C-alpha cells in the first residue's frame, strides 16, 4: 500500500539533510510517495516539488515581505495537496516561518506531524515555541541541549544526532595548521541576496589581507549558476580559486571568513578556525535584534557558551579589522591551536553518526 508523505524544506542545507533521511525511509519501506517543497537532492529521491527551493530560500523580514504574495500562493497550493492527496504524514524540515504555520494546518486536519531538525526557537523566544507545541506530534532535534529546552514547553522532543556527521568527508581527523594550504576560505553564502551584500565586503577584506600577506591565496565555493557572475566580480584577483566542494576547501585552508549559518558547523567539523560575518537589510537587522535573545550568532559560540569565534555583524563589519584578526590568527600558533581544539570538541558535542537513519526509523513509526 502506498504511503503518502508531505515534506517541506526551504534551503540548501535542509534539502541535503532531508534527502538523506528520505533515502533511509525508502530503504525501510519503498512504497512511499513524496509531495512537498525541496531542491534537486530531494527531487532525486522522488519528491514531487511544488516550488523551486531557490524561490523560497530568502532570509530577513523585509526580504520575505517583498515576496508575500508568492508565499501566500505557495501556502495555498500546499494546503490543497495535503487535503486532495490524503497525506498521512507531514515532515517539516527546519524553515520555521513557513513550516510551523503549515504544520498547524496539517495537524488540525488530522495529518500527523513529525518535525525534523527543530527550528532554532531557543534563539527567537517563547512565542514560536508555544505555536510549535500545538502543531507537532514529535520533534527531532540535532543538538543535545535542545531536548530540555523544548520539553520545558511540553513538546515531545528526541535527540537524533546531527546529519552532518553522516557525511563521509567528516570522518577523518582535521588537518593541523602545518598540513594545510596557504589559503583562506571565503564563503559569503549561497542566496543571491546574501551574495549581493557580502561580495563587496569579502573583496575588501581579501584586498586588505593581500596588502600585508601577498603570499596568501583565497578560495571560495559558490552555486554553479552564480559562478560566472562571481568570476566577473573577482576578475582582477588572479589567485582566487573556485572549489565545487566547500568541504574540501575548508578541510585544506588555514583559516576562513564565513557568513553566519550552517557553514559555521561545517567549518568546525573541518577544524577550520574562522571569523563569522553577516550583513542584512537595516529593517531585518533592527527587527531581528529585538527578537533574538542570544549573546552569539555562531553555533560554535552557542555550543561552547563562550566567544571562540569572532563575530562581525552589520555595522561591526570593518574589512581592515577583520583582515587584521585573520592575520593574527594564522601568525599565532598558540591561538590557532587553542581555537582548533575547541572546534574539534564540537564533534563530540553533537552526537554520533546515524542521524538520518535514526530519524527515518522514528518517522516510519508514524506510517
């Protein structure tokens, strides 16, 4: 008998993690039909997607507001499919603004909801957590501390481990400084709106580093469809190298300049000391600062509960200052090793391999 599942992911990392979990679900029962929202990886696993993930991968209040009509129409399509196809289970994957609302609709219409990769509501305050409680049957979390947080709201949460650890590339021990290339990994993001803001910033930072350390090279990894535009932006910087695999880049570079997001955790698993930066619209930053109740933005600092990684946000972004920090980092072996050891500890903090399989087994119980 065919089992019908609706699954929704709103960004590239969600597409990756959801696709692995879908594969595990099919290995348990290959009679599953997937509907929902996802990218190329999820579609390869059989997802019938209602929208291009690139269309919905936007961040910031103002940026979302500009596409409000698009999101309303998409939400309507999702509701129609949930009802018309007699969906048995809804699996939201992170992406809380859209998914929590859709989870509430699903549950109110008798569809079971198992949320995979809990939204980081511990950063956003209690209101969304209260809404989440009313909208899910089970919450699968990827950081150990999230269990107690969500259980304080009477949400049935279980720690499954982080799916990044299922990536074979993270199985090897990180390289020490001496075995790394004389290259700095610059990862400005994958969304067009992020790149538009971040490219001028990283270009200035790299120029400042080059003035003081001309032997340094730079590497980046960007979406294929944007690569030509990126090369045009950096056409006078002959020593910029492009890597199709950002993990390989981070594993072999001596330091990183990385925008806020999942890449922070990937850098930690690569043992790559880095500086975090992020810039968004003034409206999004102003509203976000009022809502976010955390002292740090990087998951590295959040997990350690101390400032391991320097964070440069909005008006704090100073290319000369950031360049100076990176140079001091790679010139001080003691400081470098201290930070790298703290990053290596992250691996023990987020569990063991097998998150995708464990999540799939729990989810299949609801089918």
